C-alpha cells in the first residue's frame, strides 16, 4: 500500500514510522524539511510539496496542528501545492488533525467533488500512544471510505471507531477534550490538596487509583504533577487550541461547559507565562502556585 504522510510532528512522525514497520510504502512531507530525514533513514521517500507526495499514492494521511495548517496542506488555494492537486480520483484522505467539525465538512466537500474519499480521524493517546501504535482514533466518513481507511488506522491505533458521517470524528474529539479537561484539572486539585493537608501524595495516588477515581490520567500523569515536571505527552498550547474548538462548538449548540471554560482561562495564563510547550498536566502548576506549594517534588 502506498501512503503519503504529511506532518512530522510529535504524532505524525511516529505514525509514519509504524506504517513503515508494517511494510507500507511511505512518502513523507513536512514544512520543516529536516524533520523528514529520520523517516528517510527508515526507508521513506521525500516529497517537496504535499501535491508531489500525493501523486501516485493510494492514501494521504495528514496530521498537522490547526485548521489553517490543514487547509494549507490539503488545499493550498492559489498555489497548486496542496494534496487536492496531486491525489487522483479514487484516492482517499485521512486527516488525523484536530480541527473544527464545520471546517472538516467543508474541506471534505472539495475532495468529494473531485471523486476523492475523506475520513476525519482525530486521535487520543498522547505521544506514547503514537509511538506504541495504541492510539484511540475517532472517525467520521462514509462506511465505504471508513472501510478503506480502517486497515491503515489499525496500524497506528489500538481502538478505531466510526462515529458517523464526515465531521463526527471531530465532534467525538471535542467531547474527548472536554472530558480530559475536567479529569486533569480535578487530579491537579486533588493531589495538591492532599499534599497541602499533610498526606503523602504518592500514597494517595496508590490508594485512590484502585477506586472510582482511577483513570488513565491518574496512572500516567500523576507522577508528573507530583514531581512538578511536565515533559511532552500533549502540549498545553495545542490542548488550548482544541478547547477553543470545543467552546466554539458549545456556543453553537448552546451547551454550557463551565469546566472547559475555566480551564481555557487557566491555560491562557500558563501559555502567557511561557509554559505552552509543556504537557498539559502542568495544570498542577497553577493549583500548586495558588496553594503556595514550592516548585519541585511534593514531599511527605
């Protein structure tokens, strides 16, 4: 199977790596061309533009940061460098970016007008999931397009679900981001409270992890909050971008999302302080500061 992968960031590069390991013929393109080089060493081909990458492949998989980036890579209006200018009728686009549902539908319409299938397939699982190929993937698209996309997505993810027509994958991602927002914030509050009140916060994690409070976030991010060290899993600034999409969607459908609204404000402050490229578990930094807990590991 010939696949073009566009976007060699924290998520896209591991996706391309796993596709190569699975035996796919992979062509890569990234705006910062040096990021293509590690994939070339693994056997990938390089392309100078998204259109060149799309020419001669069956499927294009994109994973970039935001709506303008997706539009530039897939459509590139006015310049002819976008995927739509290279991918032939009968081809398929799988977009793993997280963007607004309405933008996804509009972009998909342009490809369908040229006889090209489209599946929106945003992911969850962080950088660890991308490396291990264990991502959760939420898909929107026709049953026919999803059937073509699923074998590719099974290589990069452990749980692949079609939610409904195009755009529904992005709606599921909105719901996912709202849900994890509350869990990250609540865990940051809980651990800081336990520490400030005099308990051993590590023991608290051990105790509550076996009960109703147990979660992936507690198992995989509590240690970062306890150590006050936030290496990458998912950048705070990218989660804030996703929250912006969630808040816009909530306004459109008149759904109150008070927790997401509060956390968006907190993340704005963290980004303004220069912490936007840390993992979003740095919400604990805000709570710790408010509680007067010094930086560094929480000690009993």
